C-alpha cells in the first residue's frame, strides 16, 4: 500500500476534527475523498502530507511513518492544496525552476519542459503568475506537485476555476497519472468522482461513513434495484407483478412502468421473456441507479 492510515485522530481544543479513521490507498488507483465542508478532509490530507501532526494514530506513506520520517515522506508526495499557494510575482518557468531546485532535480530544464507540456501551459509559460487566470494558476499548481515525479499525489479541489475544456484535459491527466501512481483526490463535483475514481471514501463529522467502489455505493444507496420499461401496448400492474423477481410495480402512465426488485436480482432477462410471451414490443428498458450525489446526500445529511 502507498498510503496507510490507522486510527487517525486530530483534536483542536474541544473539537474532534478527525475521529479514529482508517483507510488505505493503493498504487494504480484514484481514491475519491469526499465530504461536506468541515468534515475533516483537508485536515486528513494535511496530516498525510506532514503539514500538521496528528493527535493520535499512525500514517504511513510508501512504508515511511509521517511522524518519524517526515522529510522522506514529503519527497514521496506531490500536494496541491485547496488554496493554491504560488509566488505570483515569479514567471511560470521561474517558479517551476525554484520548485525543481527545492527537490534537487538534476536536469531541471527538461523536467520543466515536460511539466509545461503535460499541464498545457505552453502558451502561458512566459507570463508572470499574477497575470494568469485561475484555471491556469491551477495548472501551475499541478505542475509543481508533479515536478519531482512523486509516488503519491494528493489533490484538494484540483479543478477549481477551470473552464469545461480545461476540465476534460485535467481529468484525463489525473486519470493517466492514476494508472501508475497513488492519487487521493478531493472534490465537491460529483461528476468528477464518477469519471475519475476507482474507489470512493466519504467522511462526515470526522468519521468515515463509506469506503467502496463507485458502482457498489450507487447500488447500496437505494437498497433495491429499479428498472424502467415502456411497452407498445397496455399492461396491468397485476400482469407485471408476476414477472419473476419483481417485488413492486409503479405505473408512470402511457404504458411506462417502474419495476422494483432486490439488489441481488437482475430482472431484465425476465422482462424481455415476458414481452416475448405477450407478443408485445419493449420500446425502452433501462436499469436505474443512484448517482454519487444521491449517495453523498444520504450518508452526510
């Protein structure tokens, strides 16, 4: 495991920001780290990156304890915080050269060229950072986080301020990085979670309330499976309720129905066979699933 968090707690005075949480992040996966404002996400990420110490518990990054080997851990991690701290009077290349020097990168120019190309900064590379749009400043932040080729990348709201075209480019970049590194990715944009993440961890009031794949979480949200169907002729609820596996039938009008079954049963084959027996046409059939947003609201309200 690249990142192992075990019984981690952080207390500020009388407030427990993080309460004995445990999870692991593997190499080759993008872990979505979600939670409402004040849930403990940023605190957890700051502890993993050695910005602040924990009150209790252990964190290991690439086999190194954050409390004992903080300098080694920092060299293994690339971090883009929510509020991207940049030296705005520096030019883009000048700033990246400064960061490369901190990491003691030998062939700085080649690595800076690679980062500028990777993050799409070619047109802006000769500007001062204060002259960049918020989206391009985020790209500079991503470039500094990756310039030393870290094994673990921690991104806190990395797509903030990006336009739709930039969003697609940065999402693809994060997905490609996640194939060979460990990425812990925090966002409030649920579409990004579905597009990028292999696994989702949801934290609420300092406690982990979910830790599973995106598909598993969407299935668990409702506790039942829903299939929408539309026929070319009239059916009755009594007829449809006799389909094997159907627990409940809801009429939506105009020969449209919602058929409900348990999570363990996929009733679509049975519905198709029913239509064949009745010599009717299925105009539409689709399995309805909860969105990540549904799951998030269910677990954090």
